[in-house]
C-alpha cells in the first residue's frame, strides 16, 4: 500500500482567478516523488473521496502541486491556510519515463503544471509549448523559462503569445527533428492531436491521462480507460497503469 503523509502547507500562491499553487513540506514524500506522479489529497472530513492532484515540482523537502477550483473538494482545498496539515497519500501512479536526449513538453491549461517537474528532470534539455485560453489563465511561465531552453506560449484568443492551438508550434519544432520524445498533458482532444502528429513524425510520445478517480490505488476501476495490450483492447486503470501511458497504446 502507498504511504500516507501529513504535509504542512508552507506556501500558497494564487496563479490566476481560479488556480492556486501549494507547497507542502514532508521530506519522505518529496524524496519518493517522480515527474508525472500524483497525490491523493483528503479534502475535509465530510468527503469520503480524495482528490487526485499532479505533482508540479519538488525542491528539497518541499513538494508543489497546483489546484484549479472545480467543485466542493477543490474549493475546500483552496481555502486552506499556511501552517495547516494535509492528509496526503502518495506519490501514486507511473510517471514519465525520461529518455536520455532532448525532450519536448506540450501542456494545455491545468495540464501544464505536471510538465514543469518533467522538464526540470530532463536528462539533456527541454523545450516547452504551453497552451492557455487567454492571458488571464496563464501560469508558471517564469518557472518554465528557468528550466527550459525555449518556451512557446499559445492562447486561444491571441491575448498573449501565438493565437491558436499548441499544434502549430509543435509542427514547426517536430520538423526540425532535434527531439527524441514528446511528453504531453492537457485536454484529451489536445493530447490526441499531439499523439497523432508525433506518430506522423515517428517520434515517441507519452501522454498523462486524466479520468475521474475513486480509490487511487487500483481497487475500484472508476478511472479505467480503453487501451491496447498485445493487440487487443484492454481497460487500463489510470491510477496504477498510468497516469502516464504510451500514446500509441491509448484508444482515443
């Protein structure tokens, strides 16, 4: 069974109107965490189900994660204060398998934060393409600029960076042919497009899947998604078989 940790909140940063970054302290948790894994966080005594939140960074005995308010559980979490203690199970799941070469990370919306730790953990170097709805929804640009060779930003409305989707700069960079693998996290439609483009260029792609989750440890099958295994369709559990999967194994 995974470990349960008591984590003290040491820092809270508001990234945009509905998204917060938390920094929690627990040296045993941070030393186990790998890029692409997630935490299962208890959100008050009244809620039985925990909330799965991806790890966005690790620094010493501190672990970072980013929360977007989507419902009562995440609202409760974002109302916490410095010094409070969170009940955390983790780190959970299979993270990104980082190749020894230059990687390209492609994130969209709240799929951006998990890629920060991945870019930071790259063996060689990393380039990032980050997509947001608009300038007001952007997050962690300074942090990505600190760990990446280059950072490309797109917004749906053109209020910052390039107007449009992440696919256009991805096409440009893949045509250069200098990347050994693509890591992506974000909306399902975006990841599907990224995976298809990588397949066209014969470049390996790993995707971080998101599904509704119950137990977080593979017992309930709530988070099952359709994949391929030995040429046949197979229901993979995102919590333990993922969240990171080979893009070619996902039945989109």
